[in-house]
C-alpha cells in the first residue's frame, strides 16, 4: 500500500513470520494465544482485544500465505482476520468443505459481501481448482483492500463495487465494523451511498450465463432475503446459495424464508453427525446455533447436480470416519 512499509509475511503451512520487528512478533504471539484461548467460547471478545492491540502497532499490512498459490493481505492486527495467525483456526470450515470437494467442478464463485476477498483468493487458487470468481463489495473502506488482494494474486478474480439487493438502485451503507457494514439499517444513519444490483442483473449485464454452475456466498448483513428474491433466475440454474444465519436470530429468518418461500432445498452442516443435512424442521437450528454472537452458514439449492455432490461428500466423510 502507498506510504506503508512492505507487508509482514506469514505462512500458514510452516508458521514462518518474516519482516516483523520485535514488537510486531510479540503482538503476533499475543494474537495467536488470544485466538487459541477464545476459541473455547466462539472467540467472544477476541475482536475487541485484537483491535485494541492494533492501536499500538504501526499501520502496516500482513500478507498471509493461505496455500502455495493464495496470499491474503489485511491491516496487521485487524480483529476479524488476525485469527488466521492461529494455524489451528479454520475460517468457516463448512464452506471450505464444499469448496475443497468441488475442485473438479466447472463453477463460478459469486462472492457477495466479499469484504477483503478471502474466499475469492482461495477459490481462484490452484489447490481449490483455479475457479472463476466475482468478488462484490460495496464499502468504500473495504473495496481498496479487496482490490489489493486481487492485485497481489495476479488479478485472477474480478471485483465489483456495489451491494446486492432485491433490485437495481442505491442504498445507504452504514456500520462501525468492516465485517458488518450493512444496507439494512435506517437510511438516516449516515454512512455512504452505494449502488445496488440484484443477482439476476449479473445475467442481464453479461457477467454470468444463466446456464452455468455457481456457488453463491451471500454475506450481506441482514439483506439475505432481499438478495435471494433478486436471484430467482440464477437460483434456477445449477447453483448453491450460502447464507449466514446469525446466532442471535432465534427465529431463523433466513432459513425460514428459504424453506417456506422458495423452491430451494435447505441444507445445513450438522457438527453432531458431521454431515450436510437436508432441513425439514427448523428446530435443528436451535441445536446447531449454540453461540449468539457468531454466524452459521446455511445452504439452499434447487439443483439435482449439487444435491448429488453433497450426498457424495457425505458418503466420503462417512468413509473417512470409519
């Protein structure tokens, strides 16, 4: 980044930390220890503590090597992403399970609410199948960091600066945490005006074909239902939508909408059975959503192709556990 030192380098495979001074190394140790301790209670309090520590550090990026063909950069000490310094931490492992199993599928990732582009970096890397990805992020604060991650990975995925909603238009984006900016708040709450598109506009605008295979990550902070409504055509294709259900929402609004108002099958990873389970009763989510301050991913698909893949993935997992 302009005016900053070269990024600190961290390799998740080897644990090697390079280019850091003594204080930055000490901070790395604190960030890893904090992640390990707080992992026992869903990382509660970790982000706040890490962001306090960050105030004592020079403004500088860290470049984390996620695998031999994927580098993910973010400001050093960032509370949300610094958990990646803990090599035993897995970010959204139920998503990684499906991505890792889909290496051989010719699909495109639509990374909606991409933040700094973690999944676009990973899915477009060789170990994950070098897939096409479109990273969509509305925030003027986040987008330059997303564009930087596209750049440091050879511009191998596309970026778009807009929000996803039910239809084309504009909205106010507001919030205090970069991982939780939303267009769902009160329009008078300040923030920035951002363009909004619907998922189906990507077909109309020639960005994607209506006949392709898609994995659609929807991390859109409270606008999931509107985003699903705006993607009816795309969701008739061979696509899987991956949405966040917030742990604090005991009504399971997103899952309820998918189950009751769409033709999609609702699927959730059940840690008890270690399987992707088709949901017919929302009560399963009462058991799975154990922490009120984190998000849980649910999957929706009307595609026989993806349903067969998920069944095969369950069978593979069962064999590995025997």
